[in-house]
């Protein structure tokens, strides 16, 4: 997971902050100066209580088991991506427990929120009426993800340019207790499961580490999305309508972000399956197990998935993989390579849904019709 499910958590933090700010604007309640939009300690405590046992024993048992897999899988990944094999330092692996996952994502969320709280939202401080439930909601969502996510690549995005020198290095997280639980419940070969998972996350490392334009481009889109419209002297309905009109640029940017995320996640699944079919003897078993994992969530989980937007996020895996397979069928490796050539070659959300539009814009002649677009199996990691 990259800015994949991780991005859901980030946007939940941003959305919670925006909702709090809006509620403060309506209620005009007085609060303590300098207070944060979210109670981060409450978020942490709630997430810890919802994610279950940390799994320290599994983390200690895994030790450095994943490091050799990087050297083994990178040449296979490079072959599938049509690039030269990278050095052994490609993809720094960090094995963590559930609380380690929570802490990593909390640090990411706070990094994203700081410039918002110090900028356009600074004058709209939260009231306790919204701050506490928003914090509990975010902690509950983060705790749920702490039980479910198997792996995550963190490219370390920040909306604050001045903090760049203090940012941590990108890391590939493996949440080992979740991997162990999934392996036991599905009766999968542990070695094959780890390779399958690492293929997806290493693909995210390939995306960001070999294409240095990608992180600044994504950061710029997120910065556009989080710019609140300027205020005015109008009140009531007039102010609401004026604000809605000023939100149009953000709504246009939403489609751009959706398209980028669909390509990133779809590409992770695309490469995972391409390499898996060629080099993993257990490919069919693994693919079926991951499909079942997302097939029948409980009623409570379904509700949380819908409310949080994760259901839409899972659909992006399928849309993105379908888009890339259509490009492969129409233009082969040159078409796939073109996607990563720069921001101008990334598809719009309309092009993700209709690959022929992208193929036409980028002047690839052999274009498959809608009936020949391949269907992506709905089994996101």
C-alpha cells in the first residue's frame, strides 16, 4: 500500500480537519488559542485499542527475513517493468507490528496537517463538539487498517516545503502480525506469500525512486486540493454559495488525484501478477486467496469501508490495472513506459476509465475497443 489505503487515512485526517473548521465557522464557539484540529493522543489511544495485539513476537521472529527478498525480486521486477535492475538498496524494508503501523501513519497525518493548521485553517479553530468525535473516528479507522493492512510503501510526502530537510527516508513497511494471521487462516506457503506481497510494495518503490518527478507532482496536487477558498464579507446562504463556487478548482483536482492513485495501485497489482505468473509456482493459489480476502467483509466492516471511502479506493485497483492492461495490449512496453515519462503523460480520470482516450492523446495507433479491454481481478493487496 502506498498512497493507496494509506492515502485514505491521510485524506480522512484532512477531511476531519476541514469538517471541524467548517463546524467552527458555523458555531463561532470560542476555543483555546493554538489548539490542534485533532486530538492526536486520543487518535493514538483509540487506534491502539482497535488494532488488537501489537504482534511483537511475530516481528521479532521475522527479523531480517525480508531483506534477501529485495535482492531476489528486484531483477524480476525490473524485467517486468522494462528497466535495468537496481542496486540492493532499492526499497528499505522495515518489519513492524500493528502499533508500529499506527505510529508511522500518525506521523504522516500530522506532517500533512501542520501546514494546513498554520495556514488557511489557522483562523478557524475547532470546538470540542467536533474535535473529540473526529479524533475517535480517525483512530477507529486507523485501528481497523492496523488489523488489515499487510504492507505499505511510504514515499514520505509533505505539504510543507521547509520540512523537506527533516523528513525521514522512504520505507517499505511489512506489518508482520497481519501477514502471519493471513498465512495461518489461508494456509498459504509463507515464503510465497511474502514474495507476492513484496512484489506489490517494491513496485511502489520503483514508481517513486526511479521517477523523481512523481512525489513533487503528487504533493502539488494534494496542496491544490487542500487550499481552502478565501473568505468574504457575505453571510449565511450567500457565503455558502460563494464558497461552493470557489471549490470548483478543488473538485477538478480530485479527478487528477484519483487518476494518479488508480495508476499507482493498478500498476502494483499489474506487476505483481506479471511477475507472479512467470516466477511463482503458487501464483493461482495466492491470487485466489487475496480475492477471497476482500470478497466477504462483515456488515460492520462494509459500513466502515463505505463511510471512509475505502470501497472506492479498492475499485481504483481494478480501474488502474484494467487501464494498464489495455495499454499493454495496444502499445506494448512503449505505451507502459510512456505513463512514467512525466506528469503530462499521466491519464485523467476519464482516460483511466476509457483507455482509448489516453491512447489517442498519446498517439498510439493500435487501440483496443471497449469489448477487448481486459478485466482486472478484484484482489487488491
